[in-house]
C-alpha cells in the first residue's frame, strides 16, 4: 500500500513537501484519534498511521471507510441543510455513518456505526467477525452472492446461467445483471435484502429520528431495486410520526464518496483540530 502511495505521489509531479497530509480509509474498527486499526494491520504496538507515515513521509490519519463516505456525502453530496443524517454503506458488508447536529458521531472509542454486526438473525451463519446471526449475514453483498449461488444450485435460472461456473460468479456480475439486464433472479434477491434492510433501519430511525437517510455503497448502485423495498419497509415498521418526517435518498457521489470524505476529514483535522 505504501509503495502504491509513493508511486502515486512521484507520478503526480507535486513536490512531496507541498502535500499537507494523507487520510487512509479502511473498513472495520478504526480508532481515528490514535491511528490504530483493530480489524487489519494490528501486528505492531505502534499505531498504523505512524507506520504508514514513516514510509510515505506525509502526515497520515486513518478513518473508517463508511464514516468517510458519510462525511463526503454530507459535505458534497445529496445533503442540503440537514444536520442529523444516517448514511448506510451496503457493499460487501453493511455499516452506517452518523452525523449528529452537523458533526460526525464517533462514540467513546471511535467504533460507532457497526450496524452490520447486530445479532438479529437466528440463522447459524458465522459472520466474518466470528459471531453468528449478524445483520451482515443476510443484508450485504456477501449475502447477495451466497443467496444467488444457492438459488442457481437449486435450479433457478438467470441471465448468468451457463456463462460462468457458479463458484466463479461475483457480486459485480450479479449487480451488472440487475442494472444492465434486469435479471429477475437477481432483482428478487435484492428485493429480499432491501426489505430486511428497511425493517432493521426502522429501529435506527425510531431511535435517532434523523432528517435524512442515505443509501450508498455497491448495492445502492441498483437504484430503485434497493430503494423501493427499503422505503416500503421503513414505513411499514417504523413509527409513522418519525418516518414521515424524514427523507430517504440515494448517494449522489457513488464510489467517490469515501475519497471526497477523506479530504474533508483531513482538512478538518489539520485546519480546525476537529476529531
């Protein structure tokens, strides 16, 4: 990773001493205040941010990827004047970022937003966190791929049938089948995932009473195929006084949300001393 960063800086033509900082987005549990990652690269006692900084010679900060996406969307995306926002990043896994009264919410240790590891299902499926029944086991790109392959093995048909071995089909293949070919099997599974997501988001909406909920991440690229079942089930399961007082929107920044958010977070840390 450091080699890639160094090569990028060298190829950019910008003198290294004029680059004021770097913000590295990683998934999982990130202590952005101290620079530690507790999901990856925790093989030394020194903060990961210090290790990277010693290799690239640029002031370095770490941030959780979903939180960075949230801040990107908040500053430069679909957010207008809303100050209380929940951003849902549904990609390979699922996590949330929270903006409360115009500020990113971190929690005591910086681990807020681990929505995907809520143990809500009695399905005996082991999550990559090591626990069973996490939300992520049924509502995520991992779940989409697993459910799609199982359906094919059980005799269902898809536009992808016969094009690849079942084991070689990826999430990207399934998403493309939806957005490019309106594949019925893929749409059915996205609808199921969206329905479950809407149901469990209703709990957060009842608790936080946000002005805006944003759907982002890879699965959000399916647009209305995810949005419609999410919206239907939010209205079905949340308190009407709460759900009718909020908006549901799709991310406008897409895959750029995290990059843009990292830039804003870096700006705030260096110029405004905001954590």
